[in-house]
C-alpha cells in the first residue's frame, strides 16, 4: 500500500444500473481523518482507437452526446462488454459495429483513468491500421452514428481547431499521432 492511500472503512451502493452504479464510501486518510461521504461512480471499462484505413485515412464518427447536448466528432469506441475477453477484442468489435471496418493490426497506445477522483474505470486507447470497410454499420438501438473519413492533415486541423471534444479521445490521439507521423 502506498503511504498516501486511503483506507476504505465502509461502502454502500446507492444505485445500480447497466450504465451507472453509484456508491457512497466512508474512508480514512493516512493522517486519520474520516472522509464521509465520498461518492464513487462505477462504469464499465472503455476502449477507443485512432483508426487508419489501408490508404492512410482516419476513420472518425459523429454522434449526438446528450450530456453536452451536442453532436461531436469522436474516435470509434465504446464499452468493454462482459463477453469481450480483452480490451483488444472489445475495440475490434466496436470498430466493426460502428464503422464496418476491420483492421489488420492493433497496438495499444495508452491506458488512462477517465476521472480518477470519482470514477473507477479505465479507458484503453489503440492505434488500428490497415482498415478495410467490408460491411455496413451494426449499431446498438440507441446509436445514430455518421462515419467521417478524413486525411491525417484534416485530423490535425480538427485537433488544432478544437473540433474533437472528447478528452479520452484527444488523449489517445496524443499517444497515437507520434507513432503515425514517425512511420
């Protein structure tokens, strides 16, 4: 245990749902201070990918995000489902479902905490290369996703113009772009 770690004294679940689980923890700091309540949101782990076609174009998605009431540009990705045996299996499934593309290679470029102060999950970022579109999208019932295929130069322009808002996706781009540009 790290000397700065808190000790969990008690935990009570306030809400459990497929998309959101919330709990109230009672903790003790190393100095003995009791922190009560401390709320933690439990989510499934997530995956996303910078997806390059065989021609070197970048596959993005556009979709409405109700939390900010905007349609935004994003990397393909989603939740790691219980049936996914690994983050790589999850991103392969998500890429195929959301874009219809299959990719020759996948490289994990990052593993990050979306919000370590209040969330318990991890996001795995990948670089997918050699993409070929071989089927139509197979979206979940609540998904309406538009494909957007852009050049690498257009992607860089979009980043500089703040046209990609999703912080975890920007982080994956931060790790993937140097690998892409050094090839």
